[in-house]
C-alpha cells in the first residue's frame, strides 16, 4: 500500500515523530492513522525505557502561581541537553507539571520517595479493614495490594491522572514528551506553597 506525503505530514503534525518513523508506522498500520499513532506511542515508550539509565543533568526550574497568589509551586524537571531544555515542548511540560502540582498536591514524585513507615501504616490500615469486612481471608492480600496501588496512584506525582487530560498519568505525559524529544526527562523535585500552611 502506498502511503501519501499528506498522510505522513498529518501523522507527523499530530505526533511530532520523525518523517521516516511516521512513514514506517503508517505502512505497518496499513494507512490507518489512529493505529499508526498507537504504534509510535509504543515505540516511543520503548525508546524512553532505553534512555532511563542516561544522565539527565540539564533542564529547567518552573513556577506556577495559582488562585490570586494563594498557591505557588516550584518544580525542577531535568533532561539530557540544554538544547532540549530550551524547546517550547519541554518548557510547556515544565509549566504543566507545576500547574498539576498546584492543583493535585502530591506528597511525592514517585513511590520511592514515600517513607516506608507511611507505606506500612497504610497497608496496616487496609489489613484491619479486611478483618472487619467479613471477606474471606484468602482474598485479603489481593484486596490490600489493590488498595495500595490506588494509594500510590493518588499519592505520587508520576502516577496521578494529569489534570489537563485525566486519561493519561503525569508519568505517561513525561514519557510522551521524552519520546518526541529523544531524551530522558525526569522530575527531580518540587515544592508547593499554600498561603497559611
């Protein structure tokens, strides 16, 4: 099947992927643009995983002030090169993450940053709930594990649903931008200030 330049351009405009990558994805998807987008997203996630070991020491510190000066956020987002750090796409990502932190107030960037005693306390509360629930004991561990996954999804920036697109987590947004820029991108840290706290 012949793929037209117009189809390649449309896919490129929608994904930001390279021309040859778009053509290859369209050929693999038999010309279906939506399937080609899924193929590119999957490839981008795979490439991003390969980049995970690389050093991300460039980047930007972004800020966001909300509600007439009642909430403020500073966030450090890192990438591999100064070139990518200066792109509009990266700068927009930094702003979006700062805005998300202002809106959602996550306690940590990722699971590893949540103190072990907090995780154990949460797990103990869920186990106690299971004892009181009357559910069969052989199901307790699976139910507790499910509740812990929900706890992490609510408590970590990377696993929270992105406020501007709840169908996507913040981590998935970062992976998407990483795939488009070709560099490892990571949130190093953030601070959220609320007036009176």
